[in-house]
C-alpha cells in the first residue's frame, strides 16, 4: 500500500470514528431537537415565550419548600396561555424533600390532583437543592415519586445538573427503571444562545432534555432541546392511549377484590347479616378505600377501614354521630364473629384555601392516612375549601 493510499485510509477511518463519536454524543438529539422554554412565577401570569419555532413549555405548579407545599399562583394561567399558543405544555415541581419519604409522598398527594396538563404529559421533579447525606434515601424518594407520577397517568422526569445528581443520587438506578428520563442543565456561558452547543452536552445515560442556556434571549430565559421526543408525551394519539393503558395497568396491579360478610347490624336495620360486600383494597398498606354499599337504590354507607382480617364500616347514626360496624373477612379467622359498632362523636375542621391533607393532619396530630380514612377518602382524593373534615 503506497503512502498516499495509507494516508487516505487513515483519514477515512478517522472521519468514520469522528462521525461515530458525534452520533454517540448526539444520539439522543437525533429523534426530535424540538426546542422550548420553562416558566416559574418569574415569567408572569402568561409566561414569556422564546421564539415562534418553540414547540413546548414547562410550567412550575409549585413545590415543597421549607417543610411545606407552596403552589405557584401563575401555574393555571401559564398553562392556559401556552395551550392557546399551540404549545405542548408540561409541568414541573420544586422537589425540596431531600431524602424524606413522608414529605415526598405528601408532596405527590398534594400536587398530582392539581396537575392541569394532559394525562401522559411530563411531570418533572426539580431536584437541585436540599438533598440528604444518604444517596440511597434520596434515590428511593425519587423512585417512589416517579412511581406515583406514573400511576397517576403522567410521564415522570428528573431535572438537575449533572454534578449535583452524581453527588447525591444513584442516577443509574433511576435510568434503569425509567429509561431516558433526565432533564439536565449545562451552560457554556451566559451569553444569549438560541441553539444548543453540543460540545457542552452533559454526557450521561438517560438524558432526554438538554437545558443549554439560561439566556435564551436578551433578558434571560431558559432554553431547552428535546432529544428523544419525550415532550410529545400526552400530545399524540399513541401517547394518550399508552398513558391510559399505564393507568389501567397500575390500578389493576394495585387493587384486589375481597369479599366480606356483614356480621352485625345496628338496631335500625341498616346492615343485614349474610349480605356480602366487595371491597377493593391495596395490599401494600391496607389503608382505607372508598366503597359503596347499596340497599336497593339507597346508599347505606360509603367508607370502610381495613384492619388486618376486619373491615370497619362507617355509617351516620340518626343523632348525627358516626358509628362503626365490624365486618369479617370471608374465611378469615374471625369470620362470623359478632362485634357491635360503637358510636363516637367527632370534632370537625373546615378546609381553607392552601390546606392539604398534610397540613391538616400535622395540625391535628394525625397521619395523612388516618385523616383521610376517617373521612372515607384516600390521600389521593382532592379536598376543597369549605369542605368539612373529621379531625377527632
């Protein structure tokens, strides 16, 4: 082989290698490359658009700050304005729970019912401050939140910087469980940039969105590029069908049917022996679930509390006090055992704007699960101002 042919071969091999390297670097970017922006309250009620070519918007619904959930009042109007502009709108939340699982679940219970973007759309966790010293605890919290987001019918995503994630989270465990679900920020400088510089791409597995600048236009605005098409989640027929299938699958896996038999009834004959009741419950925690039992067309009661091999059915007595009747599980060790329900009096609390299961429970020395169950609800049910809840 002569010198010129050898040099040509070396150049060709080098070109192929560089092409492969660039494909590898930009492999995520080959699918979409749609650009978009993200908004918090600092972008005002209607948000601030970048360019007419932008395809998507992330709006902050609020977050967990200093031990409590604080919603952003601009969220609803920002979502509406982005929808009117024909953008694909998604949601993100400031995830300041660190490694605290109780706070993490309380945060999800508060915000998930308040999401205003379509089912299947992204709900991203902004995890860039407040991490605990335990990588395991931080990771487990994020995985638990992702699971709740997905079960609620949305697409989970994690926002942060590469260095912060690597220091505080087992990123590989999250990517292994959820695939390309990272939204990472990496800026080469603070000059106005209208398109990404992939020389500054935060090279890690699982990156789906690259936030390439905080100066998308003069005055400042975050610029993002969708590398995988993830921002189309919730906005195509296929993605909507997939989201609904995920919801159905989650409900099917989470709920089981059990048949209970009424073993005692009150003097007014509200409950009858040998009537059966189909109750759906969750094996993992056996917290209360709402069930409705009918006598003809009349609702007799609509709440049960599952406790080991019993179901306590709540009803309202003629004097306005609550009573509980104990039901036995068919074939359970106490099946058929007669237990008289004891009447109890209660204290009530009227829900105010900004309240959540978490804040009301904390104020009254209860767990969220207990508070919800004694009101015939779960922590995933939305509460509204003016609603009256039993707190004692």
